[in-house]
């Protein structure tokens, strides 16, 4: 997979390239050895002195696209994507959101890249236990997300911070003795568990809805800030499954169509 990164921020391309290089190292040396799936992140060029969606190169090629934006207010971005690149998997990274949740934008970008690699079409769910102990052993369908459960954790590659991520054993029914469920292994993450600052989403077949479980207040606050963007791939995908096909340029009010949230 080739993921095209389009930089519409005030961050110089030379700085963005450093992060692209670090994330490609992460994909090749850290992510691929565990998941056996990979990709190459590639920074695309600009046309004109100012970054503009309307001036994006017509011959842009890639299997997926990630847009790096300054402000959430860039709401023509999704409409442009649907108009010119409909059907191509995409993601958005807003430096404004990263600043508000006190997370380096490079970590946010790494997070988005790894999750796009694992579930480009946002259509994978994994059966596992309900995160609320009060529900007993009832099964639900967990979102196939690589970083949400450990999203408050990061590490550095060549001085660039990147996101922690879960490993294949995370999506298994039991916690294997001596097994690793996330790359860093700082907090002894359990299968289908949540580390401090993280959250997980799931589809509940009994209630016929998507829900979110938070590890703590920090995680809930992070999710609230992110929801204001309205561009989350998963939120848009799931809203389209519960309603009529989305019109070009449609932006949902919330990033994920969840009912009242569950605190772990």
C-alpha cells in the first residue's frame, strides 16, 4: 500500500519529511514484524505558493490518502476528497486537535497511518468480551483499531515521537502467559483491555448500536476533543450503514455514532 500524505499546514515539508521517514521506519521495523502487513507513507508535492485542496495535483496516485490540516475549520476537505478521490481510503490529522489533547501531531499521524493500514475500509470487527464487567461474559464486536487502547503512549524513532500500538494477541479471547499485547508493554495490557488514557469502541448486537468504553477521564476528554472534527473515518462509515448513502461533502456532527458512553 502507498499512502499519500498531503500537507495543508504551515509546517514546512522538510519537517514533515522527518516524520514520514520515522513512521516508515516504524511500519517496516516495528509494525510489520508483528502484523505482516505494511505500507509506505509518501509526502506529495504542492502546487502554488499556498496549500490548497483545489490545487492538488490531478495525477496524485496512491492506495490511500491522509490529509494533514491545521484547523478543524477546513470543512471543504472531506467534500473535496469525495469529489476527486471517492472510494480511496483516507484519513485526517488536525494539528489543532493534537495541540488541544497535548499530543505531538507526529504521534497523531502515526496513529492514523497504522490504523489505516490495518483497516483501510473501516469494515473489520473482532468478536470479544463486553468491556463492562457488569455485562458478564456477553460478546460484542470490537473495532479493529491498532492504537485506541494505548493511544496515550508513545515512543521515539530518530527523535520523532510515534504512537504505541496493539499486537495480534490483543484480539484473542485469553491472555496468553508471557504474551505481548502491545508494542511497548509498559502497562501489561490484557486482551481486549484498555491502558490509562485509552478507549475502545465496539458494536453491541444486543442493543444494535456502537458504544465506547473509556479507561479514565483523560481518555473521555481526548475523545470529546477529537469528536469535534467530524472527519473520523469510522464515524462516517458507520453513519452510512445506519442511514441513507451520504451525500458528497457530508460531515457528521460526531465522529462516531455512539449511544451514551460506558466508563470502565
